C-alpha cells in the first residue's frame, strides 16, 4: 500500500531520481486508475506472438490502458519506442538479436522516458539484478495474473515499483548472494547475530534506515520502528541515495543487501 507521503516525480529520463517517499512498498500495490482523462500508452516487446496476443488481451482497454504497438525483439522495440513514444514498455528478457536488458540500456542511452516492466520466466534469475540496474522499474513473471499485470502497468506509468512476490523473493536472495557472500565479508552479521556495522561513510542511523528499506518497510513503518519523524526518515534516505549512488528505492534495497553480503 502506498502511503500518504508519496510524491510522484516527473519522467525526465534514465537518471530520474525518486523522492525518498516514492513507491514505498517493493510489491503488492493495488491497481490505480489513471488520473484524469489521459490514457497509458503501452508497447509490447516479446519474441513470442502468442505471448504478445495474450498480453494485449489482458491489458488493452483496462483502466485506461491502450496498447499502441508490438515488437518481436529488442531492436524492433527500440524503433517502435522512438516512433510511438509509449508511456510503458512490457519487455521480455530473452529475445533474439537484442535481449531485454540490452534494449533497456539502449532506451536510456537514446533518452527514452518510457518506463520498462520486464517479463521473465522461472529460469532467468541471473538477469534480475542486471535488468534493474539497467533501468527497468518492475519485474513480473510471465504467469502473473491479469489484474496484477494491469496494476504493474499503471504503477510503472506513475513511477511506482511492482514485483511479483516470487520475483521479490528471488531478488532479495540474489542480492544477498552478491559481493562478500559466503566468505565472511566485512558487512555480514557477526557470530552474535548482531547487525553488520554501517559501511564507511554511512552513519549508523542511515544504515538502520537502509536495512529497513531492504526489508520492504514503508517510510511510516520505519518511523514507527526507529521512533523518528517522517521528515527525518526522508532526510536519511536522501543521504543514502547520494552516498550509495542510487536513484530509486529498489536500487537502494539491492545495494544494501549487497553490502550486507
């Protein structure tokens, strides 16, 4: 559930940066209709024609969504994105000629403001972190129920994050297995079970806030957990964004999990 302190950001390209209060949950948002009479323009990019047809059937006309085009690989998707200027792109990870991750990077390089929701199957764990670092805003399994796909498209259009619960669990596991995993890295919890100390340059309080973000807590929940004001939590998040060189809440969670090792 998105809390009342959310502040939408304008879409200004690949490095647009969240307000620390934006899309506070990492998953499980409720569907939201578009604001006013505007429609959400969507491009489908998948090498399977049957999958594209199924996605179109799921979302076209739902909650103000309009499917404006289709592409069968990353290169064709780039051309369609330039011509059609969609708000959201539903993009498969594995495709011929140019895969989804390469296409997301290319979209950002050409200045596209379209938000990309990646589609994945169960055998693509290795692509999760790469896709999010490349600029995808959400990640869904291909068997996600239609109402959740609709919700993901609407959330993406408003710069809100959504993951399938299964994908979120995989993301946490993969990030936790990052640098330092299994080798007694400096940031792992010690033998007493106490939390790992803050990395160099990060205060203990900032690190506490970051760890709670990585657990999926909202700003309000962090306030209650640490007995801080909402303004203070947002200040700590803003400093974490700067110090860890991340631009959104999901990237922050990934980075914290990696550092915890």
